[in-house]
């Protein structure tokens, strides 16, 4: 299915050149949720450029993901206002609780973690967004409780 998705996007760019690389990357990610290794190779083949060049461009821009998002996509803002208000401590807590580095997805596909430059909610700093819901004035402990609240309840609890 993945290759069919990439091919469908490529059909919209029949005589594409290097100048179409970013729109193609965006379209493929929009369709399949991330850029797989196969997609990068196919895009390179279609544009007649090495896959390493395609990957180099895609890794330069932080809008591109190389793993699918988790069921709970945690975005930590690191913009200026959030930085000044302590978002680094929130990010460190998210990494610790999720056992993930930014840009990664947990093996069970439950969580993914992303760092963003700005969410445009500076008056609420520091801000975290989970699946489109904003959490304002987030402290590390508040973030830990929020993330833990997303986890399925253990069957062994009594």
C-alpha cells in the first residue's frame, strides 16, 4: 500500500524536477503520515536524484518525519517564550517518561515525541500539544501526569 501511495503522489508530478522535491515530500507525508525509506528512494528515482540528496533535504527541515506518529503525538514547544518559561525541563521530563528522543515513536506505537520551534501560543508558555489539545503553563510534573493519563490502565491493578 505504501508504494501505491507514493506512486499516486508521483502521478501528480509527471515531469517534475528538483524544484518539486519539497512539495512531493510534503504530499507523500500528508498521504502516509511520514516519509519511509522506500518513499525516499522512490522520490529520488522519480526526480532522477540520489536518495541521499532527498534524505538530506528532508532531514534539513523539521517538518518531515521518518516514523509514523504514535496514537498520542506529544509536541513540546521550544520557542523563545516557552524556552524562557522552562520548556527544556518539560522536554526532559517527556523524554524520561516516554523513554523517547524527539522524532521517535514508541515500539507499541502509543506515543511519539516532537519538538517544535513555536506553536503560536506564547502567552500560555510553556506549551505542550497532545493530539491537537493544548496544555498551558506546563510544569514537568503536570506534563508527567498528563502523559501518564494517556496510558492504558493496567489490567493487574486492583
